[in-house]
C-alpha cells in the first residue's frame, strides 16, 4: 500500500518562487515580461503604488492575478489585463471610442 503524501505549503511556495524567478529571468525587460511589479501594475491600473498596497492588504485582487515571491508582490500581466477588461469602468476608460465621444 502506497503512503499518501501530505502537501507541504512551504514546498508549494518554493515551487512558485522558483517559477517566478525563471519567468523574471526569461523576461528581463519589465515591459515585455509576464510579471509586473506593484509599481508597473499600478501604472496599468491608473493607481498609485500606495493604493495598490492597501488593496493587497484588503485582498481586493483575485488570487489568480497575484504572485508573491518572498515579501514582494507581482501581478501576472495577462491575467491582470483580462481582469481589468471585465471591470466595466476600466474597460470603458481604456477604449478610444468612449473617450472621443465624451
């Protein structure tokens, strides 16, 4: 009979951290990378980094958008852009047709 392994939360964190480091190495230019720092994500969202940190503390972002590497937070670019596209106010503000009609 095979023993069932108990999942180790620290092992999962280490796997996530190694994967994030590989992604950062693959994309050294932050504008092209798959991960965004809090500062870059704040620019994409049109917020200040202080507001983003407050929202991180309140857990206002969906988990699939975030990645934590040690004490630093990163946003997954594609998931963030998709999530922002689902928010009506942000999607309208980003379309040039909506801005031209005002």
